[in-house]
C-alpha cells in the first residue's frame, strides 16, 4: 500500500513540475513579446522625434522667406491685406448653437442608429420592398422632361433658428467648436 501511495505522490510531483515548467515557458514567451513591443514603441517615438525636428527645420521663417523670394515669380504671392481677415462676429456659429436636424418621420433616433449599425437603410422593411423614389432635391424625368423635385418638409413645428452673436470677450473661445467646413 505504501509503495502505490509513493508512486501516486511522485506522479503528482512530476505533473506539478511539468505544469510549472510550461507556465514558466509561456511567461518567458510573453516577456519576449513585451520586450519586442517596447522596442517597437521606442523606435516609433524616436521616429516621431526625428520627424518633429525635421518639421521644425523645414518651417523655419528664414528658410521659408528665402524660398518665397526664390520662387516669387512662379508663385505670385502677395501679402495678406487687413481686409482679408475675419472679425469674430463674421465667424460661423458654434456647433452647440446649430439647430438640430429633424428626426425622420415615423422613426426614433434609436431606430436610425440600429439601422446604421445593421448596415441597412433607415426605414427599410424586412418582408416587403420599399418603393424607390428619387432623392430629395434631385431631378426626376417625367415623359422625357426633367422635373425638379422639391425637398420634403418635416412634420415638426417650426422652431426659431438661434442667431449667433459675438459677445464681448468671446474672441478667446475655443476655435475647435466653430464650423469651418472641415470633417473631424
């Protein structure tokens, strides 16, 4: 009886040693991959620093002035006139002041989001086919004669549009909030 118990204990001890060795080996592999990633991150940071230094050299005012003088005849650059600059009251309104677009008729915002997440068009039906109509504001052809189609109006009550007014001291506001025509 004692010998079988000894063999069982030796088997458990060998199994524990194998499991311990495999865990240590996996940890070493993970440590190697972490070191590789750290080396790649350091290389990328060094590359970014080098590119920033290169950008600083390329955008030095003295260098740019020399280039402008050298290529003046080709570029035909002229100084900016004071009348070309905008005043704060001429800037577009902040995003927070923009009127919200009307919700699609018969659909909630959650339905539109769910349709976008599923990759289907808002208002699409599962069983039936929706009739095709030309997009709003485009021209449909009727009997060979193009007929402009008016845009459909939303059935919501009209709300007054907020008017953007520059307030005293508003010049130091966040320029990130203004609509400049760029896509974020």
